[in-house]
């Protein structure tokens, strides 16, 4: 069960299989439903037969002719196109590039599915602290932010460390620029300040907000991201500043010194524009209407190269199909790679894809997304029924040769959440992502963050899981 290059699994006795089943599915042995237990035992035996194929995929991706290919694909793409913010000409170029590349690669049913996406333009921006000394602040305006008047906004600063503190000091906020110096706890918790900081500041009369970048590590690097104005609340300009500058202003404020900042932002929100989700497939041999979907998003922010977020996820989804095609494999179900448009503004392209395809939701076997970096993989995060989880645990054992066997709770991904909420099993790639938020949404998101050997492993994981699930006799139980 740890991967056998010689294919010796065929000689394993029924007694050994029975023993393995007792280990793998103890919950089934205690169940009164013997029919379910028998089905799981049969599925365990079925998956074990894929050991050779899994090893072939691993060998090709990690040691063979495809070694470093995903890295080279990503480098060529990001070096040629650069960053790809929603609604931009660069995103249009990226989609055209990828359509041509997928077609040239010989994949099937390469097509562009139309969507409407947000179009926000940063414009020129600057911030200067005028008092108590002159200091230029490094800033990145937040997506969907309004701009300042042409002459900018010059105002005194109120520094707070939480929404609670802002409410307690609401009487001090009118006419000021609120600076949030919130500590980084986790991305999921701390990102609330980026998402809602402007509206919360506007509610107490602030004229702008500056938010400490949502990152655990900084070298004076601001990090951008999308923010949402709350309905019925005044829209004020908002940007992220560096951890260092937020902490500095907090220290100055604690000393009782007056801080004045001049903020200038040329940001504009334009009407939605036409775009596309980019799709390629390997058509299923027996049930072509049934789909295992693998994905990453093609758009990025307008800083760095968008290599980590999420060029890597899009590329390994392409590479997984390439590996399976190179080995002459064709699963029973269709393998579909989707490169989403406009994930960064909130999964806009994916939401439209869901609306278009949800009438066939019963034919979607598994949805997968990679959007937390293509660093060294450690396993998958999975959302699904207990029966589906038991099957996926067996599938993950096929990756023992590269030590990627963990199946964790709660698959995640902005682009697949709606499928999982509707009951479709979903999985996300879990990597050794401790440094992910160091570079996230910043100028640091470049090819220098990527490692070819780690991308080889990610591609192998993506291809093995997608192929095996797509080729099983039965779809994953819901």
C-alpha cells in the first residue's frame, strides 16, 4: 500500500487484503450495514490496482521527461505576461496565451467560456507622513477603492489596533485618517481589516483608512487585496501600508505626538468587462458527461508576477492533463482543467461557471482547486461524505512513494466553495505554505518564490488523484 514499482500488488492474498481493510475501514466493521462495508472493501481493492499507474505518473513528473516542466511552463507564462489583474489588458493577453498553449499541447475541447468581471484600475498613488517628520509611506491601494480628490487628502491620523478600539474612540475619528495597526493572528481572521476596514472607519466619520498589510513577515513591503464597501456606508479611499510603518505610527501615537498624512490615490472602478474562464479536457472513455474538475485561477494582482498566487495552481492543473496524456491514459470520466478568471475580486468567474453548469451538478464527481501555493505538497484538504473520505484516504496511499498521504478536513478554495456547499466532494492542495503570506498580493510574488522540484511533486499529486478518481467504477458517494 506504499507504492510498488514492480507491480507486486497483484499477488497480495485475500487474507492480507482483509487485514488491510480492517485497518483502513474500522468504522465500517462496526456498522450494521454490511452492504456498505462490502462496497468499501471492493473499492479498496480497486484502488490498490492503480499502484503501477500512480508510480508511472510520479516517475514521469518527478524523475522523467516531464521533470521541471511545470516550472518551465510557469516561468515562460509569467515572464511573458507578468501580472494579470481582473479586467486588465494583461489578463486578456494571459487568457489568449493559455488558450494557444493548451491547444498546442494537444489537449481536447480547449475553449473559452465567457464571463463578466470587475475592472478596477489603481492609478497613481502616494502617501507621505508630514508630521511629526517627513516620511514617505509605501502603500498599495485596495481593490475597488475609490480615489481621493486630485489634490489628495491631508488629515490627522487616528491609530487603532482593532475594530473594538475604533468603536471606543469613535468620537476621535471624524475628519481623520484611520490607521489600523492590527496584529497578524491568521490570514482568515486578520483579513477582516483589509476587507471591511474602510467601511468601519467611514461609519465613525473618517475620511480615509490605511491598513497594516495582512502578513506575518515584512521587509517594508505593502500587500494589496480586494475590499468591500458596505451598502449605505460612505465610500472612502483605502490602502494597505507596511507593517513597519503601521507599527511606527502606533509608537508615535502612544507618545502623544500628532501625526498628519497626505494621501493621494487615482483609483477608479470601471464597468464590468468581458472575459473568459479557460478550459481544457481529456474526454472520458465511458462516462464523458461525468467530470473530475481540477483548477487554479489565472488572474492575479497588479504587482509582482502572480507566480505563486495563482499561476502555480493554474499550471499544475494544465500539467496534470499533460502527464496523463503523455502516458496514453484515458479515464472513464472526463478530466477538466479550468483556469478561473477574476478570483481575486471574490471568485467572480467561478460563480458564473457554477450558475452555467449547476443543472448538471449530479455529474460532477470531484472539484479540486490549488490556490495556496505550489510549495512542497503534504496532502489534500477534503470536504465530502464519510464514505467519500474513506475512498479518498485509499487514493492518497498511492502517493506514499513521495510521502504525500495526508487527507485533512475542510477542502477550501474561493472558486470551488459553491460546489462543496451544494454537496459535491471537493479537495484543495495543502503544501508547506508557511511562507505563502510573506509574498501574498505583493511585489514579492515572483518566480523566485517557486521551486521546480516542489512543482514536480505538486503536479504528480494533482495528476494521480484526478486520474484515479476519474477512472473508478463508481463516482464518489455524497
